[in-house]
C-alpha cells in the first residue's frame, strides 16, 4: 500500500512537469484531465505526509493480509513481485540503450522504474512481517534491523530504481530472502542443506536474469557486470554468515504461543496448564519476565506451539538453561527434543518437563535441530515453603 501512494506521488511529479499539449493550458483541458491534474497536484503537495501514513497503514494491512506464509495467495504475491522485477529491469535498460526506443516507448520508460519500485517495496514489507514473526529479537536483531532499514530506504531512494547495479543487487537480495522460506514449503524440509539449496536456487534464477540483461542490454550490462557480480557475492556471503551464526530467523517456522508453567498436560482436544494465580499485570499482558515459586523437588514445564507449513516436518528442541552467577554464564541443564508436523493454524503443540533444583534466573530456548532460535522464555525461580495458589488454564 505504501508503495502505491509513493508511486502515485512519483507519477504526480512527472505529470506536473509534462509540457502542455500544443500549448493548451490546464484550464482549457477536459474535466477528466483537469481533475486528474488536480489530484496529482494534491498528492505532490502532501507527498511526505501521505508516504509516512501509507507506510504505517500499508504495513498494518499487509500484516493482516499475509496470514500464513504457506498459503497459495501469499506465494502468488511474492512470485508476482519476482516476475515484475525479472521483466521490468532488463526491459527498462533495453529501451534506454537506443534513442529511437526512448522516442518509441516514452510512457513505458517512465512506468518501468515505477514497477520495480512497487515490486521491491512489496518484497520488503512482506519480509519485515514474516521474518519479524519468526525472529527472536535477542538473536536476530542485526538482520531485522538491516531489513527494516531497507524497508524504510525504499521510500526515499526510488530514484535509484533506474540504476542497473542498484536494482540488480536488491533484486538478488529479495530472491535469496524469498527462496529461504519458499523452498522449505515445497520440499517439506528445513535445515542446513535446504538453506544451501535455497541459495543455489536464488543464484540460478539470478543467472537467468543476468543472461536476459546481457541479451537485451549488452553494452550497459558489460559496463556494470563486475559490480553486479561483486554485489551479489557480498549478499551471498552476508546471508550465509547470518545463517551459520544463527542470526537469520528460522522462517517458515514461528512460535504462535509459548510459556513456562508449574505443569502442562494433554486433555481431549486441548492442552491445559497449572499457572500461578498471582502473576502481575505486566507478566500477563506485557510479557514481562515471570517469577515462579517452587517447592523442593518440584518440576516446571515449558510449552510451545510452533507453526510450520503443511508439508513440513522438523525437530523442535527445548534447551533449559540456568544462569550461573558465579561464573557469569548460562549453563545448559537439559536438552529435550520432539518432532513436529506442519499444517495446524495455531501451530504444533508440545511441552517438556524439567526438575528444578536451583533458584535464580532460568530460560528455555525453543530452537530448531540446528540451533536456530524460534522463541526464548526467560523466568525467575524462587523457593517456597508451601505451593503457591495455582489456576488451571487452557493453552492455545
């Protein structure tokens, strides 16, 4: 949505600078043309305010529209963005290669950068939504920050969408980011090998893209080919570093619900839990770190509901860690894993149980089998002489 308003503002600037046809002023044009010019002039006047509003509103609308990453509608939207860039970028530079083509396709020459801007803006908006849902902020903030800066920058650097190197490198980054979560949806697998295959798929599509560039705009492509290759290689290395340092979010997996309770058990059609009745308002509604009061010999349970696409199977790990204040480091006390299968809207539900023998700071890291964080559950344990008041709740 924000890309649409930004694009309209860009068109408004073009319209305002078009010469009047045959010296006819705007006041003497037809009512439809005059109204169109008035609308574009208004958009141009309030461009900054409209862009800011559209960015916020568009992000909210996209967040509501993109419900699940594995829906065919979602995949069709992302595929259309890729196809638009794949066609528009080479075609623009084919037109610009010859003055005769510029004269023959003036409107297309103005439209193609707009198509590129719209498609790349749609990519960034969707990526911020889906990668943000899948990320643990403490682990993935560098990638999310970089992605968010690109999302904001696409609004203010639309003039660079006419430049071959700039758009080609951004297109490769979009292809790679898309392949990372699209391929697991179709293969039903997730892990290091699937990530490597995603990179190979993105490189293959980008190779076809550069071949089309060479075919349609050979001279311009040969001038910039090394800068395009170096930029694409930098993106490739950047994404691999983020993956193998566990910074890249584990999309298409995402936690839909998670928590630590005194006990969790399965009932017909539901999961139930014993939760402390006197947790503070901030813990219940703001997600602040809870304090759990345990008696000697008591165990606690960690619950997680992890969304996965319909065809995907994976292994989920609950890593129980206690903070050793003497050594000033986290130590793993238990690692419990179980398989999941995708398809349920609310996520695949499971839990693990851990005897608690030490007080202090604890956390449960919910991870993939290769160590990528899906969710982190911090909590504090205090010893109690008698059990605290508990209530039974139904888990999502």
